[in-house]
C-alpha cells in the first residue's frame, strides 16, 4: 500500500510538490510580467529597466523611482524582489489550480485560466489597495493605468502557460 501511495505522489507521476510547481510558474509569470512592464515603459517614454528599478523603492525610497538604467543595486535587487513576489503569488495559483481541477484526469485549460486570473486579480488588489504604499511594486511610477493592468494580465498568462505546458510535457495532471 505504501509503494502505491509513493508512486502516485512521485514527480514521475506528475505530482510535483506545490513549491516546485510554484517556482516554475512563478518564474515564468514574473519574467513575462517584467518583460511586459519594460516594453510598455519604453513605449511610454521611460526605459525598459525603470519599472524593475522602481520595485526597490521599499528599500531606497528616495532614489528608486528616478533610477532608469542598469545597476547592480537597483536592477538586480528589483528583479529579485519581483521574482520572489511572483513565486509567492504562484503558491496561491498552484493551490487554486489544483483545487479547481480536483478529480479531473487531465488539465482543464478553463480551470487553469480561472485560477491564473483570480490570482493575478488578487495580487493587484493586494499590491495596490491593501499594502502600504511603500510596499507596492512601484510599476505605476513608469506605466499608465492601462499598461499596469497589462502587467497583471501578463502575470496571469505566465501562470497559465507554465501550468499548461508543464501538464502537456508530463502527459497528465500536475
């Protein structure tokens, strides 16, 4: 009986731990959101790195918003904070995705998209309406409201694509 339980929960069987799935989907979603933010920032008159640098305003409030070029201090720290946040939100996404798909033999793209959208919407509400201003991502300093919304759409898309690709590569529900 124990061997059956181990086999069903092994990574080979497509049941990776939620932390591993969250790391994968969080990195994918965070990367897509950062690239989108950089692209829109450059299109709106700033630089590609300005939104990521702005993330560090929680550490360096006087300079973060005005840093627009690459720097180890602002860019790498901002990217690390952003990616860590995306992995945090991916934990919620992976839990919601698993709950919506409970009992399904295959990944349901609608359930995955629903979990991704709900997670990104929750992230936006928490990021811009719950936490103190000093803890917001800071993207809004370099993006229009429309582009800011696009960042969260990109985040949701990253969660969903990562989960759907993982499921397809593993050939079963993960």
